């Protein structure tokens, strides 16, 4: 592989050909116009397997330009294999600057987390989505789920929450917690922990969701209400921890539990590595 | 208060449905009045279930119309309604009891969730209230309250059928369609369900269209009877009248074929 594939003409800019990018952009525009609605698009083969972010990477490829600064996170971390590979991929084929700092990025592709640092206007958050259909586990027929969305018939979603309380005494769903977007469509927020759901609500950043295997794109435009489903007497709650982050001492970030030795010694640390590092080096952050 | 016989609840005019060249039912005319239970009897393949599905908006007929006097919208042509309206109607003002309870229940979730589904579909969002209503309904259909969190897979056939009835009646429908509600159940269980249905129909002032091939069931539950043969209604009238003094040759044969016990 040469230093820059886009320059020597081996690939089109940002890997996908222009027609494909236009098609994806049209899907994105429609998705933004109808918040929470799943827009089908012609998903392409990407140079990574399904489940590794083929949907997210196509959305990113369609919207990225040379002026953008890209951040890629996987489970909150900037330094995991998938994050590093996708970041390097776009640095290579789209000639973009990359960063790990949340506030510097214009496009953030993410899997399983929303950054702890609040997002601002002009930023775009691209989610990788494995199963875009929130009703899939309740209703296997695609024709039927589409009808349910079209007619806003969401009793069955509530049934699943009821069942969870009846069986476990609380709504036990911890990730991929269903949300109502703009009072109209129920949407799967992708497998982010429910801890991150409140960050989606009226976020100033644009949220784009790409599902590669199922070839669906959906979106939440800036400042759109996103409500996590619940019952009046069992309101939506986010996870809490007894501990604070072992490294930076944060009490209000999402913590990962890690086993650090063979004796089962456990450690709680921030899952958002950028947030954690910046808190540990405040001088650098102030620069 | 409204006059007793204001308007028919369901009014069927010239209904017909074919599957290719086969006629499933044709030229069906009837009115169903509030509080009335209409039975449709006939042998297998006589078009009873097709007719019921056409009435309930599950199948589109080729000819004729079904007019329902909705509490919310007034008289509406069931097949002219938008799908959204029709589905709303069928989960608020109507009920549908299948012969096979598995088709009418969600087998993967508890009895409470099954009963609560209609409530949640129209906006109930208080877990405690939904649960209380579900327990009350278990009582009414004579299932022990401690089975509330059990899945219908752990229920017997008769209990499943009673659960299906509760699930349909919880939204206080005005009209219930029943397709052989006691088919495939043993005789003592049948008797119990018939008893239950009869008291519920009376106490809730339900109207119902009941499809059955069992003349005993028809005798017990229905006020009026339509006899179908080969897709056509060959005789109709008050249940006792039809069964005690059948006029049409086919009805006479049906009545005569009941085994004397």
C-alpha cells in the first residue's frame, strides 16, 4: 500500500465512488428529514467484515471532506483495534486530520458509546448499528414491523418493558435501550449503554446511524427530543456506581470494570479514554 | 339514554368473497343489533371463517359492504377505512377470539403482559395499574391470580382459551368475533368456557358473532342463527326456532345428525 491511496488514483476520494456517496447522502437527507425513520440504502461491500462498522464507515465516507477532523471510538476507547484501523483508513483514503480529542473533531464515528465531553453544534456523531430495528426481537416479520412503525403502533414495545419488570422487578435492559424520537418513531439507539441515552436528547450535534448488514440509515437532527421509554411508576434510570474512576477520579462518567490480575482484583476505570486522560493531565487540557 | 334499538351495530349487505374460481361466501345480508349474539353454523368449508374474517376486516371481500356503528366515529364502512383506523378499531372496540389460542396470544410473554397489551397499545403507562387490571381479569376468567407472571406455554388448553378471552375483553370491546372458541377442547372444559362466555356477554352487554360447527354451542350462546352451506346462507332466524323447527333440508340434516346422548 502506498502512502496515500487517494492521491495516486488507486481509490476514489473517501474510498466509495461518487455515485454511491450521492446515494448515501440522499438517504441521510431523508433520514434527517424524518427523525428516527429507517431509510433503506444500497449498502456496499467495505474492506472490513459486517459487524465491524460497515454501516458507520459508509456514512462517514459519504459525509467526510478534506476540512474535517475525524475521531473514531470503540467502546469509548480511541486506541482499540477497530478504532485505530478505521481512523487510519480515513486518514489514508480521505486525507483528513484525525484526533482523539472530542471537542476538536467534526466527525466522530462511534461504536457502543457517546463521548462524555458534551458535543457542540457543527459536530456529527456517526453510530455503527448492528440491528437497526428496535422491534426485531418482538416481531420477526419485517413487513409487520414496518407497518407498526408506519401506524405508530408501539404497544408491543411497552409489552417487552412490562415483561422485564414482571420478571426482574425493574426494566433490565442495559444497552440498546429503546427511545422515542420526536414523539413519532421508536428507534434503536444502537448498543450504547442506557447511561448515554440522556445525551441523545436535544443534543446540539447531528446524530447519524448506519447499519451495514441491514442497509438502513436513520438520524436524529440537532435539538430533537429523544425520550427513553418507561412506565410512570418505573421511570427510566441510568446506571450508577459505588466507585469512582480509579485513574482520574471521575464520579460521573461511565465506568468499565476490569480484572487486573489472576486473583480477581478489580478496577473501575472510565470507558471514555480521551475524557479520562484529559482529566489526569489538566495542564495539557488547558493549553 | 339511547333508545333500545337505535341502529344495528353491524350491518352486512351483499357480502361475497371468492378465492379464484371458488366461491367462499356470497350474498350475505344481516344486521347485528347491540347486545345480540349471532351464530354462524355449517359444515367445514362452508365459508364460515372466511365470512368472519371479512366481517372483522381481516380479508377484503369482492362484493358488498360491512358497516359498523363505531362509538368513536359513528357508522363506518369497515373496508373503506384506512388501515390505521381499522387496526385501531380492532384493538379498541373489537375483539377476536381464535380457535387456536396460540394465534391470539403472545406465547413468549407472561399472562399479565398478554392482558396488558391492549391497554399499553392505547397509552396506559402505569405498570401497577396495568398489573392490577390484568389480575382482575384473571379473576373474571377464573384463572388463579398467582399465574399472572407465568407464560401461556405453561397453561392448559382451556386456560389459554380463557386467557385469550381476557386479553380481548380487557379493552371493553363492543363487538367480539369468535371463531370456534371451544373447538379442540374436551367437553368439561368446553362447558366451563361456554358458561364463562355466556356470563361475560350478559354482564358486559357484548355483541358477538360466533362461528361454530357445534349446534350445542350455538344453542347455548347465540340468540340468532345463520346456517351456511357452500358459501351461501340457507336459513336464518332465532336460534331455538331454527334448531327446533328447521325449514331447509340441509338444516334438517344438521339437526338430525346430532347424536342423541
